[in-house]
C-alpha cells in the first residue's frame, strides 16, 4: 500500500490495524488526498471481493443490501444481493446519502448479516466497510448520527501532504496511473492475523488504562457534551492488540493503547456549540483528554 | 463544601431543585492586587444532574468591590454538569478582604432534605492604588538625586583608595617551584544509586512482577518520567541522554512489565542483562 500511496504513513497503519482488529473504518479529509485510493489499495491488497458504492442523495437501501424481484419465467420472487456482499466495501462519501440508506449499511455493519424479505443472508468474512467523508462541502450532506458513527471502529483523519511528499505524488501520478497492489495477502491470512491479535496479551493494568481513557471523555467538560461509549473501550483494546501484533509482539504496551485512543475516540465524542463559537479544534480536546490520563 | 440543614421553610423548599452536589467551590484570581485592577471570582458547582443553568446560587457579600460583569455557564456531560459563575470585580477599598462563601440552596437528592450548601471563602489582599506620576517626580527630586550625588562621591573615594593600594612594592624573591606534578584528584566512577542496585539484586533473587515493577518505577523516577509519559515519549525526548545501557534497560523492563505471566520469567531474564550492566560499575573503576 505504501508503494501506491505517497506519505500518509499513519493513515495506512490505521487501515491495516483496523483490518486486523476486525472493525470498520471511516476516513475523513478534504478532497484529493487519496482517501478513496487508500481504501481501494487496501481492498485489492486483500485478495477478496471488493465492491464500491458511490453514496448519492437518491440512493435507496435496496441499492446497498439488495432486493427481491419477480421472475416472470419461473413465476417466483428471487433475491438479488446488493454490493454489500463483499469482503471489502468502499462507501464513498457516505454522508451524501440520506439517513435511511446510512442505516441500512450501518445495520449490516453491526449485525454482519442482511435480511431481505423473509430470508437472512450472512455477510462474508472478513467484512470490512471503508467509508470516506469530506468535511468541507457540508451542503447537500447528511451528518451521521453519533449512534451510527459509533459503529465504526476508527475514524482516521487524512491531512495534506508535505512539500516533498507532494513532489513524489507528482512524479508517481504525473503519467500513467500506477497499478494497485493485488492479492498481497489472502482472506485466510487476514482471518489468521485476527486470531493472533485476539491472543495478544493485554495486561489488566492496560485494560484499566483503556477504561480510564474512555472515562476521561465522560467527565464534565466545557466543550464535550457526551463522552464515548464502552464500545470505544473495546475498540481501543482491539486496536492496541493489532498494533502490538504488527510490531511483532505478543503483548501490548501502554504506547499501543495510547496510540489507538485518538482514532477510536474522535468520532465518538459529542461536542457542544461552544466548540464552534470559541473556534476550538476538537482534535486538541481529544489530545488533551488523552494526555491527562496517567499511564500504567 | 459545608452543608447547613435544614434551613428552608417547607413551602419554599417545594420550589427547590433536587441535586446531587459533588463539588461547590469558590476561587479568586489573582488573590493579590491593587485598587483599580480586576480579579475574577469563580464559583464552580459540579452536580450529577444534567442542567442547562443553575439559578440557585446566592452570591456572597461583595462590598468593597465593584462588579464589572457576571458570566454563567453549565457544561453537561454523560453523567452530570459543571456549572460555573465568573464575576469580574475591581476592589474599591485597600486591605485584606475576606469574601464569604457563596451558597446553593437545593433539595439534597441523596437525603431528600432541603439544604444550603456553602462554598469556601476566599481572602483577597488589596493594596493601595498605583502611585501617581507627580509622586515619582517628587521622590526623584527629594530623595534619588541626593542619593545619586552621595553615590558618586563614594565611588570617587573608593577609586582613590584602590589607586593607593596598588602603588609599586619592593620585589621579594620567591622559592623555586617544585618539579613534581600537582596531585590529580581521584574521581570515583559514577555508580548507580543504591536504590536501583538493591532493587535489581532483589529482582535477581526473586524474579516476580512486583519486583520488576519496582525496578521499572525506579528507572522512570531516575530519568524524570512524568505519569502520563510512555516509553515512546521518553525515547522521543531523549530522556536517557544517549546512555545506551539505560535505554536498553528501560525498554527491556517495559517489555517485561507487560508480558504474559507464562512468559514473564524469560522476559525478566532478558531485562536483567541490561539492568545488571547498568548497575555494575565499569571495569577498572575504583569502587
């Protein structure tokens, strides 16, 4: 993936950690920062099925999960499965579709199965939704409610590249589009990594540290209206284990837990209006909350 | 936070809100100022309930101060609210002023009784107003100018005395210098503090997680690690100052401290190697 995406090392690491941790990913950043390309590179690198859905205001839930159609020749209803039945699903610009479409997708993300008419269809394993959002063009978008954002394991912020990275982007993408890495790992590899990640040891003191980090978001705060849910604690632990595994360890360290915290927390906090009126960067709030918790 | 209960007549008590009051404090910033300067008196109430506003706070007597503004806000979170009232004041009278505690009247939700919560009082030291310019001009003319003249005379006298003392003196032959080199001070090799040495020895004798954690805590203390700093933070800020042994010991101890119980013995053995290098004096050093 690093051969395809210039820079954005942290984004790529977060993507791989979330893949191993078995969660869904939302990438947020201005247009033109290779969010979609990063998701496509992840999908093609994992040798499974890949589907992309461009979210638009006129999208319907059946366009995502599938529908039942009447077959005139057989005289029966048959089910046509939607693009959600893939190992990696790219939901591009997820906030451009209305709430009922988002709900259809997010329900599938949580339950890992889809019910169409009388039948329930399990989704393939692994099943990873990578969604992208653009924070700048708010016109014609439907903000995801907090309860739905909570379904994403991580929210990764994609920032502008540095000057040297931008020169490398120019050299790499100035001519023909480079090929994406294909089948670097198999679906079986990903499932095996997940099993190994589950086995990574998380000391009780580290588990407590993860709980304390999430609890810090629930304390009364001038800018935070509502803190993170216990799902955030689970997310931090899973990401810390994945990070430790990628670092070649069978035990997690305080560094793993703390490094996982921003990606797991930033989309789970509800900020109040004062954040906007005082022009405070929410990332600063998250960073301060994390920095205020003593490490074990 | 002090509580005086009961205080309210039953009819009035029915109009009070039910609150779990966890904190009710008052502070002033600054606590020492002059007349004409401003201070911020902050009253903080933290309750378990979600509130948009808290009107039940009664401000203390602020005689001797002029109020320049008052701001109230409540920040709500998943469990509770933090309401603050900030009053900007300027003192009008000099001297030590004690501002009595603010009060909060509510139904104590834990006991169901009407109570009056009282915050702490604060003491503010108010000095007189800044001196006007003509005072400084008078001081300059009346005191500083004669003092400057006196200083100049004293400096001239000292210069004359210094010149007299440095007049040429008769030369006296000195004994020949000794050819022996000056003695070199013997410097002991830097040794680890006994605390770490002893803790490592204990870990060698009894390899356990508790003993390992004690060594880790001592290592972190030695390099001035703050509570919120992780291993990556310490290495990023160069806390070990290029000491390879200390760096290796810190890393190995950290790894062992969070290893699984089944692998703890091996991890401690690996950690002991750099630890013993760290606490044992260098070869050839005087101990």
